[in-house]
């Protein structure tokens, strides 16, 4: 089963209405500098190439400079505001040539007064575009220049201080998601602690009978009210056998199996399930005569070749809704509430098979299908009168 990852897709800045894109950029730069004023000039039509214009407070205009005045590259003295131009382009791509054409449209008189320039677009800029931008700004004596593309905008919006803008413009909140993740983690750990307390420790191999129940199975405990209950049950008894890193392991069925001396080649009788639960009031009747013959055949195998195939399925802690450790009058063991999928039942964490031997101690081997051979007969021989079953 594929592992599902949860990530945030690229933000579609180009889907914003042009003025809304300008509004977003203007709000992102509010704390970029200490502004005396920040104007949305682009909304006024004839803007001389300005989508927003800012006056940055430069120094302290109350200070008296008795010696010589401090002057920047634009000729401004300390205490005189610096003018910034902000241009916004809501386009999917901008070539180096097109970028320079936008810059050349800035009114020359306005350009001579500029201290800083921020050019923002809803696309990614190439290295050549960035080099051309810096060259143009040097030639036009721009003291500070910033070229913000999609990557820079996303970096800013993913900062906690801009989470309100991310939510207002795109309906995404990382802080809400963080709180949701924290709540989900607490719930998962609570289920894990409950499972350890009532079913068994994480480091211990268990064999605890449990009932997996769909909370929406209002027919419980009357299986006769469900069509084809044996094929598509809404509750069923299983063996809980332990924990894995993300949830609980359950033994679904066991079969008589053969394994070769190297522990590689194997076979089993998958038509006969041998892990029946005598406490299960909903268990399907088995053919005891066939089981007796199969067991007789299996018992005659050498100890080192006698094995069982265990089919194990997994349920993540996240999928478990609750654990009722007391059970009820129909099934006195723990009940685990989990939703049943029409196709996979309650098991959303995957499945695997293992071959288990007990000579001299319990050992397990992977049950790879490519190593399966034909060993068990299609029909078992009759048991002779002088043989023990």
C-alpha cells in the first residue's frame, strides 16, 4: 500500500485578481522597513510605473548635525525620507527581456528620486533575469533593489507572522494545521497507551482475543441481519499479537505449512484455517474431517520442516476510535472500534505473511510468494486404522 504524504501544493498567486495581488504584496512589506507612508498607487490608474510607493524613515529628523551632513547615493541627507517603488506583476512567466522592458517604463523623473526598488511577480525568475535586474539597478543608481518571485513570496507567507495573510488570501493556515497536528498526536498517543494497558506492552509478543467492531454496525450482535456476513463482516474476532511502529498487529488466519531445510522454499494449505476461536459466537463451521486429515499429514513432516503460515494485517493507531476493555455479554474480551472499509475491512495499514517454526524455539521466516512450491496434496490420504489421527 502506498504511503500517503501530506504537503502544501504550490500557492497559485496567479489566480488572485491583479489588485488583490498588489494588496498582498503591500501587506507583506509593511514591516520590511520603517515606513512613514505606504501608498497603493496602482489602484489609481496612471501610476507612472508604481503599484505601491513607500517613504522610508531615514535617520531622525529631529537630530541636529553640526558638522557635515550625511548624504546617501541619491543625494538625500539624514532625516529626509527615502522613496521606494514597488512593482507587482501577476504573471506566470517573465523573461529577462520582458523584465527589463517593465523597468524601462518607469518615469525618468520618478526614477531619479528613487532610493529603493522592489519588483514582485507570481513566477520564478531565472539566474539571467536576476543578473539583468541587478545590472539595470546599478546603471540607474538604485541603492537597494529586491527581486521577489514565487519562491520568495512563499518563504515569507510560511513564516508564522504572516499566517494571517496566508489564510486571508489562500484559505491555508499553518498555525491551525499545527494545532490540529498536535491534537491528533495527543489522540494517537492516548490510544497507544490504552492499547498497552489493556492488550499488551510494545515489546511483548501477545495472543489476546479481541473483537474489531465498526461503530456504525447497528446490527450488532445479530450477524443474520447482514447479507453475506462471512465475506463482508462489520465485526469479527481476531488475535491481537503485538504492536508495530504505527499501530497494532492482528493474526488474520493460520495455515498448516511446509518449509525446506534452508528456510526459503515453502508451501501451505490456504483452504484450511487452523486458528479457530472457540469463544467466537459468529465463527463459521469448519470441516473437522478434512482438518483431521490435514493435521495428520502435517504432523508426519520432520520437525525442522513443520511450520505454520501466519497472515498478519495492520491497523494504525490513528484509525482506532476507542478500546472497550470490558466487552459485553456476547464477547467478554476487549472490543476495538474501527471503521470497516467495504474492500479492506478494518485493516488500513497493510498485510504480510510469515512462516513460523517451533523447533526447538519459535523462529519466523518471510513468506515470499516467488519461493512457494507445490508440496501439499489437493486431497489428503485417508488415515489408516492403525494410525493415530
